[in-house]
């Protein structure tokens, strides 16, 4: 699997994710637009064989059965 890292400042767009004390994730408006979070409303947490953390987001209506 090859990952594409998105730079936090992409063409004057400030991408920001905040983990609140309550456990909620807060995304900046720019993240919301870039990742279409109005439709892709769930996030799953994952790690690889080297314990690197990942967030996988998507639309529960089109849940990928390969992501468990």
C-alpha cells in the first residue's frame, strides 16, 4: 500500500484535525471540503504491521467490506 501524504498547507488551504478531550474529532472547514466529510461521515482507526497509525474515512452507506 502506498500512501500519499497531504501537506498541511496546500495552496493556501489550512488542513487541521483536532482531537477534543471528549474524544470527538474536529476538522477544519477546509478538511471538510477537501475530503467531502458531509457525505463521508465515519472514521475507522487502523495500524499497520509496524504500528503506524492511520485514519480511514468513508460513507457508511458504501462501507468497504475489506476494511474491518
